[in-house]
C-alpha cells in the first residue's frame, strides 16, 4: 500500500483572517478616481510622494509615462497604482491617462510621434 504524505500549510480560520475585500475595494475606488486627475495634479502628487520617479516622468500628450531603468524603482509600484497609474505590458512602463482614456483604443505606432513627448526635467528648466 502506497501512502502519500501531504505537507499542509497552517492557515487561520476564516473568522480570524482579516477581511481584505474592504481595503481592496477602497484602493480600487481611489485608483479609478485618480485616473481622472489632470496632468498637472498627477505630476504634483508624483513629486510629493515619489520624487525619484517624478524626475523620470515623461509627458506624452496628456498622459504621464514612467520608465524605470532598474529594479530599485519598482518598489514604488503600490503607490503608483494607488495614484492611478497602470502597467502597460506592451511598452513595459507605467502610464497615467490623466482623464484622457479611450477604452480599447490601441495605437499601432509610437504615441510619442503622434502626440509629442516632453520630459518633466524640461518643464522645470
């Protein structure tokens, strides 16, 4: 007779576990509300909460894009998401629509060529 031993991880009963649905729904509501913020407000929030990432920001049309050169900046992902940014898998960068959303609108080329692009560093100069 063959016996198999399963290693079971200890988990707290459902009555003891903290409810994650309330904070997640609040965070999701904040994320969605922040996606409607204008570009200048997004840049101010970014400058106050994530100054290192602010220096890397690029404005493409009305959107704010963040491309991180290394893994050290990825620790800011939760804050970026809360501010209304989302990860664009195709371009491998964080984007904020700043109220200019077009659902299911896919740009075949580089939006930088169509809408123009400028670095936040040039705004401060």
